[in-house]
């Protein structure tokens, strides 16, 4: 089927049901329509979360390490089309409706899932393939970050550690091809400054909570051993154990009694 046709990938046949019904064929045709509108697809950079988009929305980025397909029940399933759908829907919802990234991401994920199901691919198999590469790509050092990558997803997700890694990657870049623009670097610096204090507070609260959790247990043990008996002396460990054993609740008739 030529690329200039109305739907180059989906089968060219008439539907036997009204076109407003839920239909896998119509989903494939809608996906074809979105793919034709993509200005540029870039697979030569390191992209956190596997895929992203440029600030102007004209370029869809897919991480250079993600394979273009995976094997499923004897078929080679190409994954770029599903990622492009996700990123296009997400970017449109953010730019046109001013949605928060997490809200737009949820809707885009549902559209992606519908497209995967329309191609008779189990979402669990597809997601398992993706998650494997999300983990490996997330653990590696970022080396090539596009200078017009939209940072809103990472900003809204409050991923301060990732923004730090991206900043270090841009600092290490020395060739003209990978040096980020001043505007991009300034935007990244602004986000890091905004989140730095919040990140410090999170770390401080985490340390205080951990310190409180570790200090509570010794205090409870000390209180138990210092409790005097009627004679004024501290009970032995055996008597404490027997006392706790007799006080242990037991189930009776569907209720707990002591």
C-alpha cells in the first residue's frame, strides 16, 4: 500500500460495523493517521523513560538502545509506532490542555495499550519488553542528550536525580553535535534550582524518619526491662516471656479475645 493512501498500514477494507463502534481496524487507521503527521523521528540519542519529544513537538525521540522490535508468538512486533502514539498524545494534551504530565501520561498510556491490543499483542508481553529496557537504560550513564528535549515530564515528575545526571551529561559533552543550547541549559538549571531545596527537605525528612524508627525500638526494650515487680526488683527474662505468652490474644468465635 503506498504511503500516500488514507491508511498505509491498516488493511484497506470496509468496516462491517458503524465506524463509531470500538474497532481494532479503526484503531490501526487512527494510528496510521498520527504516524503520517510526525515531522521527524530521532533514534540517535539517550532518552530517559525510553521516549520523549522536542520542545516544539516536531521531533519524537526514542532511545538509541531500545530495539525496534521484539518477538511475540512467531511475529516481529515493531514498537516505534506505539511509542510515537504515546508521545504525540501526551505532548498534545500538555500543550493544548495544559495538563499535568502524570495526567497526560496516563491517558497516553491507555491509547498506547489500545493500539497494542488492536494488533493482537498482549499488553503484558509488550510492557515486560519495555520495562526491561527502561531499567537498563535508566541505570546507564547519559551520554547524548538532545538539546531541545522537552523537560516538562521530568520536572512534573520531580525527578531531581535524573535532572542532575542530564546536567552532568551535558557538561561532559565536548563535540559541537552534542553541546546543548544555552536556552536548554538555562531551563535545566532553573528546574534544578527550583527542586534543590525540595530535594534537601525530602532527604532530611527521610533521615529523621529513619532515625526515629531506629531509636524507638531500643527505647521500648529499655522500658520493658526497667519495669519493676511488686517486690521492687526487675523481672527476669523468663518471667517476661511467660507474661507475654499468657497475654497473647486468641481467636474465638470469629472475634479476638484476651
